[in-house]
C-alpha cells in the first residue's frame, strides 16, 4: 500500500517537528522555539520605573481627587448631619435617610424621575433610530436634515427651555395655542405648563426634542458600518425598502441603539435646566425630579444634610444604570 492509498498518511506531516517541516537543523529550530517562547513571556516589571510612572499620572490623580473624590466624601459626610442654614451641624446618623423614605415629596420625586427618564429616553431614542434608518437609505441626500436635527442637541438646556416656554405659553401668544386657534380648535387651547396633568408631558416633549440629535447620529453611524456585501446579498435575494430595513438594517444597528439609550438615560437622570426654566418643579411639585428635589432642599430650604442624602440616592440610581452597561461594553471589547 503506497502513500496515496492510505488516507491517514496524507496528514502525517502535521505531527512533524519544526526542523522537518521548515527544513532547518534541529539546533536552529530549537533556538527559534526558545526565542518565540521568550517573546511570549510577560515583560519583567522595572521597579525603578514605577516612581516615574506615578509622577506622570500625578496631575490626573490630583485633579480627580479635587473634583470627584473630595466632593463625594464631603457629600457622604454631610448626609449624616443635620444642617439648617447657618446653624451648627448635628450628627444624626441615618436620620436624613429615614426622613427621606417617609417624605411624600421625595416619593413623588422618585416616581416622577422614573416616568421622566423612561419617557424621554424612549421618545428620543425611538425617533432618532427611525430617522437614522430613513437617512441610511440616502446618506448623501439627507446630510443637511441630519445636521439641522443634530444642531438642536448643541443648544443648551436653558435655551431649549426658553424656546419651548414660548411655545407652551397659556395665552394666545403661545405658538401651540395660536396654532390651535388658527385651525379652528380654540376650545383645545390649554395652560399646558400650569396644569398638573399636562405639565410633565410638555416637559418630556421639550427635552426630547433637543436630545433626538444624539441617537440619530449614533444609530446612523451604526448603519454605515454594515458591510456592503450583506446589503448586496439581501438586495439580490429580493429585499427592498421596508423589508431591507426591518430584517437587515434594524438588527445590525442595535449597537448604536444601545449606546444611545445608555447616554440618553444618564442625561435624563441629571436633567435640571429645562425643568428649572419651564416649570421650576411645579405646579405643586408635580414636575420635580430627584435632581430638582436635591436642589430645592439644599439651596432653597437650606437643609444641606437632607439635600446631600438625596444626592447620594441619585448617585446610586446613576450607578445602577451605568455599571451594567459599562460592564457589558467592556466584555464585548474583550
């Protein structure tokens, strides 16, 4: 039986040594193997370089300590104190936290924050994703609309608040009420920001309008990373228009949706300026989020310890949202 008659003989070369395969002498092959193994080893730590390394990152550590670590530690300390105005501070342990969870206004702020974050995130990301999918069908033709929509994201929240304050004015000078009167719906005019049933919804619309630009750009960027070969294969198989978007573009753009959701959610949790300008937390504290509750108790009621406790609750909420997202992104990067 020759080599061609025995199938196993065709693969005997896999088990040969490096010297036989490469045609190198055994001594040379051993040297090459030792060199490769030495290269694969972890570099030896140079202990004499450690002081220089810490010296290089010292400015960053100092800045982090002054701007993040120290304020956080001070906030934690204040949350265990009873401080009212300029009076002396008294240690009360977890008294502020116990009072918080029995405070009706704090409970309302928590529920308002939940409604606010979910609504603004869903509206902003949903509209941004839909626009990104439509723009992906004609990237060059939709350049100007994308720039115009994204420009709203660059406007400060204060300016956004004043723009929409003019739109939701309760009299006929308000753009929305004037428009309703112009089309014969004068009976539908309303004090949008002065009614508890509509004030939060008006705020959600105003804030989401300014935030759509970020999800639009992130989701559009995700659609542009889809390999052209996949789109061409889908087109050859008969995918057109809505079918192409639904079965190909939408699933492959979910990475942009996840990033946009994470960033928009964090932004919604710390939103303040738009609420301050448009409603100042009213009417009857119905639009008061957790961040605004913290501001009111600390800066207007002068209960610094109580406000610090509310700040830590908000920090915990941000960590609950951000840590799983960051961990997932880190795992995907590995």
